[in-house]
C-alpha cells in the first residue's frame, strides 16, 4: 500500500470511530440518564454541552495543529474521546456525565480540523474534493453503524456501548500513533505562528459567507433530527405502538420508531453514496456550483415536507434533504481549504468546525421552539434560508465571472495598445 493510501486509511478510521461514538451514544443516553433521575431538560443540556465545547475549542485545536502538527492534536483528541466515554460508562451521578462530556468535547474538538488539515497537506487541489468526500463518507458510516451497534450491545447493559466506544477510540489512538506520519514540516509550523489569523477578521473576508453556509447546513439538519419524531407523530398519528402508515395508496403497520429508523437509515446511505461521488462533481463543476446544487436540494427537500402525504413521499424528501446537506459539507470544506494558506489550514478548518457546532447547538432549540408555533416552520424556515443563500451564491458567481471577463478584456486591450 502506497504511503498516501495508508495515510488516508488511518485517517478515515479515526473519523469513522469519532462519529461512531456519537452514533452509539445517542440511542442509549436517554435511558442511561433517566435511570439517574434526569429530566428531558437535563438530557438536552447534557447533549448540548459537548457540542458547545467543540464550538469553543475547535479553532484552538486547529491553531495548535498549525503550530505543533496534525498528529499530536489527533492523538490527544482520540485519547480524550476514549477517556471521556470510559468515564461515562462508570458514572453513577449526573454531574459525572457532564464532566465526562465537557472533557470529551474539549479534547476531541481538534480531531475534525486537524484531520481536514491533514487531508489538505497530502492532497493536490484536484484531489482535495475527493478526499474531503471520503472523510464525509467515513463519518456517515459511523452515524449509520453506531445506533445498530448500540442496540445490540445494550442487550448486555446500558454501559457496554460506552466501554466499547472507549476501547475502539483507544485502539484508533494506537493505530494513529504507529501508522500515521506527521505532514507538517518545521517551516509550515513557524508560518502558522507568524501568520496567526483573527476569527472576526476572517468573517469579513470573502470566505466569511462559507462559514455561515456551514452553520446553515448543520442548523437545518439539526432541526430535522430534533423535530422529525414529533412531525411523524402529529402528521401521521404514529407512536411507539403499531399503527397504519399510508404508503403509495395502501398502508403498512409500523411503529413511530420503525418509520424514523427507515428514514434515517436511508439518509445515512444517501450520505455515504453522495460523499463518495461528490469529489467527481467538484472536480467537474467546481466547488461553487456544487454548493449551489446542494443548497437547491436542501431547500427543495425541506420545503417539500409540507407536501409529504405518506411514507414514500416522506422518504423522497428526507433523501433530498440528506443529499443536499452531504453535497454541501465537502464542497464548503474544499472551497475554504483551497483558499487557505498552508500554515493556516488547521485554524480555518477549526473555524468551520465551530460554525458546524453552532448549528448543532442552535438547531434543536430553535427547531423545537419553531415547532410549537407550527409543525411546518422548522422545515420551511431553513428551506427559505437555503434557497435565499443559493440566490446570493449564484449572484456572487455571476458577478465574479463578469469581473474576470472585464479584467481579461482590459488586459487584452492594454496588450494590443503596446
């Protein structure tokens, strides 16, 4: 196996294990905390605490990776993730869970920006979109496999899924330590120190729009994840008990969890398939056009929820939404990465990670509040934002193309005059 392939394999493993841990945690955490006497508010604050820490510390992890290297940040993050989940497994009180997830959020915040910066280090501009897609596919597989593994392991106790996640993260830490070479040379590290960038100053640059697009994507998907269970219940009368779900003119006897499982599993497979193919799309059409396509699909999918009349149509709009979101993530990552100096790759990926985390923090609360006003508002609202962003992006591309044409004409005229 050539060096680059080996690097990618280890890197994809670390990203898979990282998201697998979240996928394993989600199905059992509610029952685990309920046994400690936790309320729904306690659970919400607990789950938000990790995302909040990742929002605050992702730029820090990215900057550190620009100074000391990608590998140390990834090792610290994976080891911290392993320790965090081990603490969750032995926790007997709610405060212990908060300590574990806050600690895990702080230490693991650097995994994503350091990994994406590593991809930038080992890839050419032409390969960048494809490799970013591979990273998204690895993460998508973790989200798909996590709940399935969790449901099996939970048969032997609610703590076993957490210990299994901890063991896998520890194994990946060792694999990264032994098999993954550092990519940041001494010159690039000193460059990262000398050219330290400001978070607020970055938002004022043309790249600022892409950070807000990342926030929009994670916010929209979080709205769906949070409110879909209520939407299925209120729109179709589904609950934990078997009932008739309309499907293509007929009905199927399903429970609410069955329906959600079908929808999110389909979204997961769409995520993996689209991430594997998005690199070809980026290479052929460019990041900007891929982003516009993603915004169109995301907006159309969320807006079409109002038309969903049965399981089949709900499946279609869910897949459209998932496809749009999964085109956007690697395209935005690739766009920002290509336009970031080598010594600032980690910091810029950290900023993107922060905006991703903001969306995951805001999405559940804003989506839940919007649902109390109207069951369609958590879907129509983000749809309008996505379609408006698509229009702004389209105008920006046309304006840039017009300026390039004018500049080329001016340059040709000056050359002719000489």
